[in-house]
C-alpha cells in the first residue's frame, strides 16, 4: 500500500514538473498567458503597407489605398473575416478575439494589380508588413500650381504675390472682429505619379526681417494656412489655402500711425511661407496684402424685376443682389418674396399679361439685416459718384446721413439717384442709378429693372 502511494506521489510530481515546463515554453515561445486555454483575448492586428523602389527597398514610404482582407483558416478560408483599406499612413487595423494558444489567419493585400499574401499564426498584438515595389519610378521634387494647370517644380525662385479681391490690389478693412474681411489664395501641390513613395509636406511661417518694400509684422495674426501638414501619395494632389484676415479700422489706423513712412507699406501685411518636404525639396512664397479703408466700386449691375414674366420672357427669373458682390445672383429656390440676397426689384403685376409701363419698385429682402433705405441725392453727377473718397466724405459730413430710412419700398426711382442703405448703426452702402426700365424700352425681355453701381461697406465713426 505504501509503495502504491509512493508511485502516485511520484507521478503527480512528474506531472506538475511537466506542466510547469510546458507553461514556461508557451510563455516564451507560444501564445500562453494567465488565462485558460479555452479563453479568448481581444487583440488588435495592425497591417502596414509600404512602397519602395526596387533598387532601394529600405527607403520605403507608407502606402495608402491598399485593400486588405483577413481570413480565419480554422473557420472559413474562403470568406473574408474582415476587410478594409489602409489609411493615409498606410495602416489597416483589425479587432480580433484570439485564443490563448493562438490562431492561424491568411492576410491578403491588394494594390492595383499586385497581390501580397501571407498565412501566419497570431498570438497577440502583432504587426504584419507588406512591401510593394514601384517599377520605373524616381523620387523627384513635387510640383505646385497657382491656377491648377501650370505646374512648377519645387525649388523654383520664390513666388511673390499679392492677395486681393479687388482691381486695385487692395483688401478692405474688416467691419468687425466677428465679421472679418478675408481673401484666400489656393496653391495646388502635386506629387507626380512617377514617384516611388509618398511625400510628407509641412507649411510654415518663416521669420524674416522687414525690408524697404515689405513689412513682415506679426504674420501669424493675419495669415492662416490650411492644412499646415499633409502626406501625398504618388499621383495625388492637395489644395493648400492661404487666407489673409484684414484688421479692423482702429487697428489699421494704429499701425499706419506707428509706421508713418507715408507709403503703401504703412498698410501692408506680409508673410514668408516655406513648404518643406520629406525629400528635402522646399518652395518659398512671399505673400502680402495692402489694406484700405476705401470701399470698392462695383461693376455695373443690371437687376431685373424678380419673378416678372413678359411675352418675350415667359419663364420668370429670380434675380437678387447681395451688397459687395460683383454681379446679380439668381435665387434658385424661387420663393416670392425672396429670402436670399439684400435687395430686389418688384412690379405691381408680374404676370405676362400685364401691360407696361411697369414701374420698378426697389425692396429689401426681409431678415437680411438691412435696417433701411432712402434716396440720399437726386440728379447726382455720375463721375462724382466714382470719386469714392470725396463721396464718402460728403456722405459722412451730411448731418442727415443716418436718419430718414424706411424698410418698406422705394418708388419713383430716377436716373441720377443716389440711394443709401443702412446696414448697421455705422455701416452703409450707396448705389448710383444709371438706368431705369419700365418695360416700354427696346429690350429683348421687356422687363422692368434698374442698372446701378454700388459702393458697399462704408463705415462711419
């Protein structure tokens, strides 16, 4: 009996030794952890895809847009368990529940017509790498374009340009901090499809000293770049926007007074930008904006009666005008009265059967924020209206410039009228009436309307 018990104890000891040895083996060489073999643990499998030149496979770059599928070989080797596409940094992630003893998977990566396949045992948070070779490729400096058609290779002489949305190359002051005046320039950056790898870009504001022609003062306060960094795969492009935010009038006045050179650089705001790349190719851009407190004079605007039909124009159009715009706008939703724009022209009868003359009636778009309008001057010389600085001074010096506004309608409009619109307590727009049509004129549409030029954004302290 004692001998039998001794054999049993020896067997149990041997079993425990074997169990400990197996545990150590699986701990260092297998998928063992502290859970039971029947348990599963959540793991993240990361698949990395790269591209490289066959002549230099160690110089690899992330490859996006690769279709990756994973198959569970123990369950269904023919149907993907999960599938996705690699992101901008060439990664695809799969959430898996893997048993303690591991699990065998097949991973397939497809890019264009090239397929890469691997079958592996996965125990934990493992990474799998795939390398795609690009034949007949060469890493060259990328290109950029200002107009989307003429591309220049990085490393060209510094691009110098003015940001402006006006014919006089100026930017109008911001009405307020919450309603800024902005101008944006777009640069199109392109990584040629003959490149071997992706390129990383960074756009930065460079410190530079002022010179007699430009003043680089607090550029980050007035300029913003979007995006500041990005990655371009071969054959891909990205639009980079450079936006200038004009200062308000008080800030501009303080800057001009402090600089006091009596030249245009007193109101100039410049920035030096550098676009650097992972290929050590760079491109510098020198951008500047000149700010003015003088509003811009619009082109000639011909505003036809809204929703008016005539025998010559049986299908009505829905024209409105937005102050500051260079042309009239069609309200595509076509509701009557309009809910878009600032002003519009109405008639008493907009049916095609109406008999002219049909007087054009000027109205405000309700809820547009315009406080009111009035006829400020009659029989005003057109050339005097184009002298914007003097015109604004005359308007500001008129004691009645801020009173007498109505928000209903204006009738009896005549050529030579200067109509004032009050946009806010200290903000105005002036328009000069060049022509008035009532439908009796020799026009192709026989519609009523007005023709005018506008000076928008007059700010009076």
